């Protein structure tokens, strides 16, 4: 089977990497296209995943997203015609690929775990043959996007599959000059360019002021964010780092995004969310179970060394799920 995978944001690389490896181990030919945005290309290179870079982020707002959709979808059509034919197209919430695949009559699978990205899902769910989401996400929330009859659901968090084979590497601490004997914090910036997160988060800036002068690593999403936030007393990596190992060794994570929050949950690291958009079902469940906490005031934060149950930097009680299940669900349209 020939499978075309499109990745448009850095977290998608982490999620789809074990799925791609499983398909290749089973003898399938997998080709990857990628959008130049955040650390997407750097992560693909770090994992040794050869790819073709096509397009870049066109900016915030629906008009810019519509222009970007048209431009990149056309470029993907041209690429797929040169490199096809394909039996299946797979993306993580990508809109560009489903449009291109529909024009080329390639069956598509899409996967995501946040249901309120309205513009995005109104396109990818309608065009997809399979919509792969967590069991925690109520099916009726996706009906308005045209997903009825297409849902394939899996138990747990996608990060429990993505990190199933993960063991932390202390090299990241050496790379960043961090002392394991002292508390370590990791802060991920808000996704201000996302259509579902158009908020200036004052709490987030208070967090940086509170943690300044400690071993706090800040992970900006864009060069503009790095430029805005740069200053003394905080650590800004100069290139893509082993984020999962960094989170595993951290004593505190504060993130306005979704994937890093859930990676911290999966790795047993205390995590606070500063997300100001509409909470999705997955995060609602994590907050209800107190595996994720909502940060409303900077006074809630306390950076101290945490007790570790076992292992080299990762608490016990981790849930590891076989990514073969995701590979099976995502490839369902090609097996029908």
C-alpha cells in the first residue's frame, strides 16, 4: 500500500511518527509532505523522517487561512500527481491534504483530539472517509462537521500511543545547561496564530515574570514570539530540542497548547494549562480527574523538586498504548 502523510504542525510529527514506523515495518511505502511552520521540519529531521516541504503558515484570521488553503492544496495536488498514485492520504487535522486528495480521488483519514476548530473540521471531516478521535470526544460534537458514520475511536490519549516507546534522554539537560538537582520548569507559548485561540493571555506573561531567574525553559512557537519574550533569566533553546525528555525531567509544565499538556500528563509531570479558548472534551476529562489543572492566577504556581516514583526522570503509572491500533484505524479506508 502507498500512503501519503501530510504534517502541518510540530505536534503532529510526534503523534504520527510511530504510526509511520509501524506502516513501514509492515512493508508499506509511506511518503511525507510537511508545512514549514513552528518546529515541524526540524522535528522531522530529528526523527530521520525524509519529507518534502510544501508551503508555510499564511497568518492568522480566516481570510489568510482560506488563501493558504487554496495555495497549499494546489501545490499538494501537483506534488501528488508527480509522486503518486497513492492508496491513502493521512493527516492530523490538515485541510490542505483532504482538498488535494479529494481532487485526486484518494481516500483520506483525518485524526485530531480537539473538536472546536470549526473552520478546520468543517472541511477535513466532510472530505475524510475516516475520522479517528479519542473515545473521550462525544460523537455528537462532530455531527455538525459531517463526521457522522465516519468515526473510529480509540481509548486513552493520543500521547499514550505516541510515547509508548519513549524513554527520556538526559542529554537534553546537558545541552541546555540544566542542573537536575534544582527545579526545572518548561513553558510553552500560546498558539496565538490559531483561529481557535485569538486571545492575549495576560496570565501567561505573569507566569514568565514569576519564573524568571529559575531554570525555566521557554519554547516559543514562532520567531516573532521568541523576539517578543526574549530577556534575561529565561532559557530559550536555539534549535529544536528533545522536548519529550525535557518534559519528563521537568518538575513543572505550563502550556497554553494542548499536545504538550497531554504529553506531560502521559509522562506524569505536573502540568498547568493557560488555554483561554473553549475546552475540548479530552481536557475537560483530564481537569475533572485532576491530571491537568487550569491556571487562573500565577500565585497557584510553586516550582519545587517533585517526588519521583521510579525510573530515570519519569514517574511510575505511565500508560503505554500500542500505536498499531492507530495505524489500523487510520488505514481503514484503504482496506475497505
